[in-house]
C-alpha cells in the first residue's frame, strides 16, 4: 500500500445546505429515472469501479481511522462489498420481475394477481465507525438495486474514511441521486428533520431509540442494525483448541470492534482451564511479538471508547487470564479475557465492543442457557461449540439475530446472506437479496375484467343469500382438522387425496385435473391413429 496517499481533512457539510440536498434526492426519485433497471445496473457497475479504483485510498483511510491492516480492509470491507455487488449485478433483472406465484382461491385466477416490486423512494443511511466503509455502502447497494435515491451520513468517529467515501461517491455515482453528508450530531439532527421513505441506522441502541422516536413522528419505517451482549457456548464435547483459535480471531479482528463478536463465553466447568491454555497458545501464535508490535492488530477508534472499555476492566471482580495491557496514547488494548463467576460482573453487563470478553463457567447446559437468557435474551449473534445435540438444544432455547456453529460469527461474514438483529439487537435485515427487499415495496395488483361483474354480484346491494351461498362454496374450504385441532384422516380425507389428486387446495386440484384430462385427450387421439 502506498504511503504517500493524501486524505482530505474532515469537513462537515453546511447545515443550511442539507434541506436542499434532501430535496434534490427526492426530486431525482420523482423523475422516475431510478425505476429503469438498466439505470440501476449502471450505478452498481460504477460503484464496483469506484471501490476498485479507490482501494488504496480506502485502505489508507481505514488505517488512519482504526489502524486497520490493509489485509483486513480488503477482506472485511472492500471485498465483502464486491461480493455483494456481484450478486446484485447478476440477479437484479430476476429480482425486479413481478411475482405471479401467489396463493389465492382459484376463482380469482382471471384477476391475474401479481406483486410488483417498487422502490420505496429516498432513503437515509446512517453508518457506524467500526466498519465505516462496508456498513455504509452495503445498504447503499440495496438502495440502488431497489431503485431508491439515498443520502449517507457516515460516522464522524472515522473521519478519514468518511471524507474518502464522500469523494468516491461524488466522483462515480449519479450526482443528483446519491449524497454523503459529513458532520456530527447537529448534521444528523438536521437530516432527521427531513422526510425520508426509510431510515437505515447501524449503531448503538441509545441512538437507535432517538432515531426511531423521531421517525415515528412522520411514520417513517426504520431498519435498526444494533449489537448486543453476544454469547458463545463451549462444552467438553468441543474441539477446545479449534474453539479457542476461532473465538480469539473473532475478538481480535478490528480490535474486537465487531457487533457480532462474542461478549462472553460460557464454558463447561470441567474444561475451563484447558480452554484458557488453548487461548494462550493461539494468542502467541497470532502475535509472536505481542499484539502491540503487530501490524495485523487494529486500535480502538478514539479516547472515549478506550476509556469506556478500560472502565469495564477496572471495575471487574473477575481474574484476567489473557492480555490486559493498555496504552491510552496509542489507543491500544490487547486482546483480554476475564474469568468471572457471576453474570452480574461489569464485563458481563455491558457490551464491550472491543477486544475484551469474559469466560463464565457452567455445570449443565441448562445452566448455561439460563445465564444467556438472563444476560441478553435477544443478542445479535450466537456461536456454539459442542455436540450436535447440544448445538441444536442451544439454537432452540436461545434467540439471536443469527448464529454460527463451530466458528465465530461466520454467518455474518458471508456477504450475500441476510443479516440483522431481533428484539434489542435490531429490526430488519440486509445483504444480498435481503438488501433489495429492504428498500422495496411489494405492491399487490389485480386486473378485473368487465365481463366478470355477474360473478361479483355477491358484493352488490341488494344482497342475495343465494349469491352469498354460491360465493362461499366457490371460495371456502372444508377443514381437514377437528375441533381439538387434530388432523382428520378418515374417509373424507382419503377421498380428497384421491379426487383432489394430492393437491392441498381446490385450485391445485383443478389444475391437476385439467392437466390429467388434457393428457388423456392427447393420448386418446394418439392411439386413435393406429385403429
């Protein structure tokens, strides 16, 4: 990576210019140009070249903001976006097609019901500092694919990346449709005063509540991508060396500033000491000269976050079994593991959002599940290392936004799979097809023929009991279950299986009979030629 790359000094967008920018984005959407699929594809292709051409500058900016290694800048940010872009470019023409494979009574077939995919409009994307490129541009990909215009507000805590991203988007994408607004709380407040068709926020729950409350004033839908006190389970059935290696990686990437990384690990009491030994071995393998001397280890984003994490360590009642070194001048906190004996310990009660995590022993799996559901019943991520039966029990007993078996948050590392939280960890999802869906309105459309009015007699006054009876006969169904909710499998059930040709609905049965009769008709005339 070149060392002479110049990063523009951070400059906030003038607040009095924000209303005009929002209005321009709305006017661009109202021009209807973004509904053209080819226009969207052109913007996505340009974004690909923007990321490709700006890779060195983005690496330099991420290095400046977070001391992020160039390797990680590629792997966890730029290439992640390239993969997401590739899927959208490949599949967009298929995604935008009307959906005609719908469920409805067969009597409505002539209405040709369909779902039309329409863009929501002009959207606001508010991003965080930990992955300041990927977590801003990934939702932008979905907005472009869906046909929306967008304004991005990056985090001021990653100022270098914010400035480079602004320059990149202004140089490559449609200048009337996509904007980057830089600044802090005043600029964000000014943006929230504008009317949006959707707000996409990634960050903490405190700010999420402010955004959701403000959005509610104008009934603006929101997507909230938050965090949580993510648990991990390690039982004596696990490969302890592998679990230690993978969990240590998950908490050292980006110096642990990953919303998906584990906040604590419940470890079966019998193997706690062995697990710690494997952690220490992996630590030495990853950083032979120590993390501070390694070019592969990032730093905490700023002093405020450094102090917050340090306060957690200063107030813990647990025992530090790995790491613990800190240097405020360098914003350095080593990967640190604390052995605790209570879920009420300070390092358990707060999301560390850094390289600090705790180990809490458990005796039975039920005990571990109780701990997890007490600490945070709806975390963003869950990871588990155990037997197949143990893993299944954990997945069935603990709710989370996503989960990974036998690794650290790998479900979030696949750029094209849906990603999102649940409960306190957020609402909504994106990445891949889910990003397109996130910014798309499903518009139900039917077309009613003029000649059908006689069949619609049931809805007109004066009401006719005869017409109502006919309508209910044509559109109703006979339950295949009794009053206790149990399936019926008597004579009528088998009669339906036979005469309904296995179809679950009258519509399906009718279509099967039509196919059967047509086939029989064709076969009859085929054999008749030989008579």
